[in-house]
C-alpha cells in the first residue's frame, strides 16, 4: 500500500504536491513530470553528492533518450545572486534546452528559488519541477511559484511568479538534513498554525518531541497539513494580490534581519531564513499586542513553542533598530502610505495591517 500523500493545488496553474518516502526513486512519478527531451538538474554542493546521481538514474530508467545536464552551486543563501542566475541560464544554453525543457530543482529554498527563476526566464518560461530536500522547502518555498534572487539591498528583490509543474517531496531526504535545518523548517510549519489554525498549533505542541526526533509519521503529517494550508491560499490568490500576503507573517522583520546581518552561508553564525522568521513572528506578535490587536498571552504561547523547537526568538546582538527599519522600508510588502505588516488578532487568525507608524515598530525592535 502506497504511503504517498498528494495535495492538489488548483486555480490558474494546477499541479500536485506529492509527499512520501523514496519518491526520488520512483521513475514513473519523476518522468511523468517531464514533457520534453532536455532536463537541467540544479542543486548545491551539499545535496548533489547525496541525491543527484539517483535522480538522474531514475529519469534515465524511464526516459533513456533524455538529455540531462547538471548545474551545481555552493550551498548557502549568499549564492542566490544574479551572477548564479546567469550561470544557470548559461547551463541551459549549453544544454541547447528547448521550450519544452525542464529545470529540476533538487535542494532547499535557495536552489528552488534560483532554479525556478531561471526556468521562468529561459525562452520566456519553461517547466520547473521542484524536488525539495529540506523541511523548509517542502512546506513553503517549493509551493506557490515564487522565484527570486537576492540583491545586496534586500532579499528576493528580483524574481517572478512561476508555478512548478510538480512538487515531489521525498521525506527520506530529511534523514540527512542537519538538525539546525530541520528546526528552521519547523519555524515555517509553526507559521501555518499561527496564521490559520490554532488547533494545528496545539497539535505541534503535542508532537514537538516526535518532530524534533525526525519521526517519519509526524513529519509527513506536518508537511501535508502545511502544504494543504498553502495550497488553499495559493489557489485563490496566486500572485499575492490579497490573502496570500498572510503567508508573510514574520517575514518583514525576518527579511530585514537576514539582509542586515548578511545572508547566512554554510556554517555561518548568522541566522538562517527559518531562524530569522522565528524571531520575526515573535516580533510581529509583540507588535500586534502593542497596537491592541491581539492578547499578549498568545505571544507568550508562540514564543514558548518556537523555543521548544530550539529556535531563536530575540533579535541577534549588534543589529541596530534603525538599520532594521530602513531595511523594512525596501521590503516588497511596504507601501507608499507606510509599512505594512501581517499581524494577528489571536493565534490562528492573521490579518494585514497597513500604515503602521515607524515609532511603534522601533519600540518593538528596541524591546519596549
């Protein structure tokens, strides 16, 4: 009996999210997602040695005539640049990739964003298949079609909406995931409970130990439920004109922290994306309470759960509030009328609040 679970993304661009063990070895599943005769596997120096050969062998077993090439970048957010994007396009050119070619994103969020953006731009758009290998990518970045690279001025400032043809999440890849990266992914899982479903927060509280231990059943359930929440929103609002912005809970603060500290590379002491979002969610909850939108008790509950998952909940030392505020003004969620935040009314019910005064944001950043 198959243990694979499928979450369907409806709307303008329809595709399946397949979740389960050993999917990278499923030749029928992988080959079904490819239309043409060219495939570029994009990965990084951590993931490629573990899984790239397996993916290529799986594809060749089903499609012997397929022309396959690889493009491997060093690991880390600092590699998500315009320069690497151009190199990915060069790899597609060397492959002689045609309009029915496929880019295969094998890795975490950095690889998925970079590969997806290259696919969006090559010949004005070719297919991308997401094969996420981190928890964060499985529950967030591989789903929904947001692709981008970073600039020194800020995160994800250059990109495109380009939905994948398929998302195939092989949960056995999580067994090779470093503990820090697993915890970072759990921050995004917590986010779904924080903005959509307080009962899911309760489930996470009850299953925290199993999730941290890498229990297959608990992780599969958390991934599937997270993808279901995101799929529902993306189906209704694919281009973030409305409710999809709720998925950015904690991200305005988090992206500012990432940009100001410098993007975390492999082994970096700087916060990675999930850790920065964890801090950002607590700051967003505190801002909600300070503005009278939500009870402070919910902030304490959120902070306690994140700490139980081993995640940071305070701004790292050395980051100045004024500098973080300046970063937020360049954030994609900012508006001419002022800063816009995703806040909450209570655990499980988020909302978008525009025109938040700078002084109230600074108070939260200063810990007041």
